[in-house]
C-alpha cells in the first residue's frame, strides 16, 4: 500500500533554533515529492523535488530528496515564530498525490 | 491569475442533511482533487477528477460523491451527514503536463469548514 510517513508529528522549538523535518515514502510510480506549509487553511507550496541529491533552497528553508532511501528532509534554520505551522509532505504517484499526516511545528519566542 | 476558489467558506448542517461544496480551479488546470482534513486523521484523499472523469478515489463511503463540469469546476456532495463528517474540505488543482511528465504542484483553495451538529 502506498504511504507517506512524516516525523516527528509535532515539534516545539525556540526562535533561532534549526529544525529538520522528515518524510519517508513508499509510493509506486514515484514522480515527485512536494513540501507544503499550512498555517491556517490553504496549504501553500514550498518545494517540488524530483531528483536525488539536489538541494532546493528558499531563504532559510531548504530541502533534499534521496530516491534510493525513499525520504526527504526539510530544514529550517534560524526559526522564527512565523514558521509555526503544519508542514505537509506529499508524493505524486502516477495520477495521485499521497499526503503525510504533517509535522506541527511550534516556534516559541 | 486567480487562485483556487472554494465556496462556501463555512457551513453548518444537521445530521442527515446533505451538502454540496464547490471548487473552481486555476484557469487552465484540468485536474481537481478533494481532501478531507481533520485534526485526528490529517489530510485524507477523497477523489480526483480530470476532464469530467473521476480518475482516482480514496477510501470513503459512497455518501461522498463528486463531479466535474466541462469548465473544470468541481462539486463535492455528501449525503446523510454524520457528526464525523465535520472537517475542513480542501480542493486542489493541478496542471497536467502530459503523459509521462506528470502533474505540476497542486494549488489549494482556502477550504470549506463544514460543521455537522
């Protein structure tokens, strides 16, 4: 059965800390892996990864994919309270997105 | 470019009633997927429509149904509502590049918050 597993389920850090969120997957016909940030309602797109070993960066956020070991990590450096959100990992199979349950990040001042 | 639009934003229904939610995808996007999100279960896939045809279906009872119109707008219907149907229902649209190349990233609407009392 295709699945996406995220860890940890929740995380509490202080401003300035660095966090690493994990996403492992077992999805047939893998096409790409995506990260989303959900603050209130609509998840907003962060990254799309299709190739192993190529890091994608956007400001303090970065992500990398390992297609051999079937996982991805999302790093956030120098965290800020505005980073508090649920981070969702999704894997695109042949015709369908598979979502993980998300990691709830709480950044305290 | 307008984003994904879901209506209504909030809805309160009583048990046994039925409800219809609407989703207008980004212009040019022909794939529309529906998800149910609850605190306990996370984001659960309901179904996906492409060119007016349901292509994928999640593990939800037959009370949950949907359709897509020729302009790619989609509706989701839930009949005989149960308390457990209270959730945020999200719609996402994607641009399909073509066979083999897959989809682009999915763009989400703001969701419809359904409360069943």
